[in-house]
C-alpha cells in the first residue's frame, strides 16, 4: 500500500485537493503532514494541482513502504515497494 506525505502548507493545497478528490485515495493528517494512501499506485497530475514547477518538485516530504516511479513535469506516481 503506497503512502505519501506532503507538508500541510498553503503552497501544497492544490496537491492535497487533487488527492482528496480521488476516491481511490485516503487522505488524513499526521502532525504537520498530510498522508495520502492508496491501494493501487498513487498518481497525481501536476496540471490538475495548479502547482508551479518549484512547488511541484518540493511537495513530497516523504514516502512509506513505497517507491517513486515517476516525478516529472507531468505527474507523480508512487507505488508500493
């Protein structure tokens, strides 16, 4: 089960909103972080988040039992290890 952590700051709101709208993902809070969990790979489309490139590439605070298989200008994909 892939897990992704994003710092809960205004700059990452678009990222979190896209995750919350995906019914295949669970979004909850752990301290100052938003934890995004999926049964299948987590895929976030950059354009849907409205994030600029600098924010996009710095949004990921951590992963748990997962591996990032794509993190480019188009999307972020996190899969279970």
